[in-house]
C-alpha cells in the first residue's frame, strides 16, 4: 500500500480524496494545515505555491485547488471561489446570474510531490448554476451546482454518486493511476 499525505483544512475534501484513492491501493493521511492562496491567474499557480509550502513533508504529498468558473461572468469567481464564498455566500452570485447564462464548470488541479518531483492533474465537470441552493450534501458550491445532464445539485447527490462525477474525483483518480503505475 502506498501512503499519501493530503494537506488541507477541509475535512470534506479529505474524506472525498481518501475514498477515491483507496481502490488504487493508496492510504491517505490528513495533515490539517492552512496553505497560501496567492492572488493568481490560474489554479495551477495556486497549486505550485501550495506545494512549495509543504516541502517540509516527506513521502508523497498531495494538495489541490478548485474553482467554480462561470463564463458569463468572465470566469468569476474562478481562483477566488473560496474567498468569495466565505465572504459573500451564494446570494450575490445568484443575483448576478438572474439575467445571465447560468452555464458553469468546476475545475480542480491536484498537485502531487515527492522530494523534488512534481506532477499536476486536472479534472473538470460542466454544468449550470441552480436558481437557489438545494441540498445538504457536500460543501462549498455543491448546493448550487447542477452537473451537465442532471437535475440535482451536487448538494442533493449522495457522496458516492458525486465521486463518480465530480471535478475533484476526475483529478484524484489520475493521481491514483500514477501511484498505482509507479508500483508499491
């Protein structure tokens, strides 16, 4: 079994990552630590900054950054998704979208490092923003995001089903594939 340390302050993300990596023979440990989230243009830049902040950890270390991107708002909130949600919640965003196209996508960049080696993995899922928050599952923007082809928000979908569809799941499965291919 391969060990990975997932660094985040979000217990919901840890539970998702842990469940997603287990089928690949990967045991995930959680290191609760606040990581820098610089004002950056891309999620990739944020992940590089996070990886630099965990250089003191040994073995495989995993970080990620995710964002909700809404093309009709020029990609906003994007890399500022966590800050916007913490400050404003859903109200202003839903108001901004009242007369706009509600198409959106979630994007995750997962960064894995071991020593000086680094890998990046990207996962995306397209969908749209609901007219109001629905559901209590998940975290973050889950109650307002409806994945493409669906009618329920991620907040209404059980965790196991969300893990089949989500942007984070798509990126983390790539991590699992790499670790499995590198041998135990």
